[in-house]
C-alpha cells in the first residue's frame, strides 16, 4: 500500500507540501478550513486526493476525522502546513505512532511565552521577556527591559501584533490592543488575554532554515533579512546565502543545533529567527515549519535543495537529505510597498526586462493606506537570482526601483441614502 500523507492546513509556504508528497508517490489527504481568507491556493488542489473541510481548531473533530482516514488507508505521516497547527499535527502523528517532535515541548514551538521560558531553561540567549495582563505589570516589565521595548502577542504569526514602543504611553496603548483582541477571525479560537513585553535586541536579523531527519538539523541555510525598525517590524526582503562567514557563521550553526535540542525538533522543517548582538546569536522566535516569504524558493535557487520535498521525506522516515546545499549563486526577494497613501496603477514591465528577475508578482492596481504595519501592507514581490548573494540583492534593489506607481483617482465611496 502506498504512503499516506496527511497535511494539516497547507497555507503560505505549506501550500507546496501536497505537490511534494504526491511527487514522492503518496496518497495526499488534507484537513483544512478552506474558506474565506484561508481558502487553499488553487495551485495545491490538483495534488490533493482527499480534502476534508473542517475547522482544525476543533481538536476533537480533527481527531475523529483523522481516525476515520487512518482506518480507511493507514496514515504514514502527519505534517503541519501552517504555524498555528504545529502542535496539533505532531500530536496526531504521535497518536498513530508516526515521526514527530518531542511532545513535551511542542507548545513552546507555537506559544511565544512558553518559547521564551523554554529558552531560558536551556540557557539559550533570548530577550528578557515578561508576561503582562495589566497596566501595572506592563509598566513594571518595561522598567526591567527598558525603552525602546518590544510588545507582542504570544500567539500570532507573520509579524502581526508586534510593536516597538518608546514610552509608557506607547507601551500601554499597544498592550491594550493585544488585551482587547477578539477571537481569531478565521478558525474562531480564543486568543491569549495577555501580552509579552520584551527587551529590544539591536543588531542584524537573520533566519536559519533547517530540516531534521530524526535528530539534529541535517540541512542548514542562513538567510539575511531586511526588516523595518519600528514601530512595526515588517519584513521587506531576504537574501540567500547570508553574508556571514567564518566564526560568526559557525556560532549560528552551533546555536541552531542547540535550538533543535532545546525544543525537541527531530523531524521536518524549522525556521529560527535570530538577531546578532555583538556577533552572538540571540533567539527571537522559532517555528517547526517551513519558512515563509519565499525563503524556501531562495534556498532552492541558490543551493539546489528543495526544502519542501526534504520535509516530506523526513516525515516519511528518510534518514538523510537527497543532496547537501551547494551554493552555486545567490537569490534575493524584495517586497513591494506603496510610496504613499492612495490608489495607484503598478507597472513592472521595465523590471521584467532584467534577465536576473526570476519572478515578479504585481497587482495591476492597489489602494494603500500608506502605512507599513505587517505583511498585508506589502503588494507583491520581486525575486532575483544572480552569481552571488551580493549581486542578487543589488539587482533586486535596482529592479525594485524600476516599478512605477501611477496615481489614480480615489475610489468613490457610495453615499448612504436617507
């Protein structure tokens, strides 16, 4: 009987998992809400053999559905397709006796308060972190970490609900936004009623992308990141491979190994976000899932390694990657943002004439607030490949400047009748 891969919510970078599993000869089942903003991408649908539309935040319903699937065709791998459901997928895998991460620490790979506590227990360098649910607690926490400080929700992703604050007034305003959040909009689960106040770590931001095949990281890539400096932390681009070399790069690799050990990451992909303070890595966050923001595409362009395929192979029991990373060039992605508030027609034809452009996704028109708060204020991306990472970043920035924004009349708002 063929392998049977069950993927829980293949969204964002996880959208490539069904095709990768199908290419490896597996029967592919997907459990997903598949509605509204979290509707599955059309590109992944042809590779799905069995689609179970279900609110995956309903753990009992998911368990019943998974057991029915397993009774019909034994499941041989359960893979998380989205950060929010990493713990659920690994608990399902454990229930069926399949490859999974250490369940003792699985919630620390989803909830950032537990993530920080686990790092502290294991002696990993992290920002000083406080859990706050009242104004008094928030002010006391800021007194410890100092200003500027970082305020973040413990249970979101993609840099949403993360703020840089410079004063008690900003601190309390941002904490209140998190305290007042309604239930999650798509899967409708309750969100945490507290915020985290953290020390602001300055220094270059990087990420480490890994795949584990039963123990520590066997595939390791380091990415340089371009991130705004507040009041929101919006990722504007990534470059592979990192410019780090020698002792600094070796320290990052050793730190990634320690992160795997601390959180019990022993199978599949991980995405580790770090800042370098005086050359030493400080853990910002870690997720047991594929990196988003086209980073895995950059890795494949620059090294030839398909991290999506390798992730599926790892969950199916492979003990080593098919190939090791071999940097044969560099790749860079830049995200497109509006120059101001307003409505614009976009034209990327001049950028597309560059032979270095590998991919350009650009809407014909946008209406922008002019703000840069999170990934939703980005309006497409430009992906470039070149001989080196430095050249790729230079070409990407040049081509980004070739995209034109032509102002259009504002969209008229209908008047209400009286």
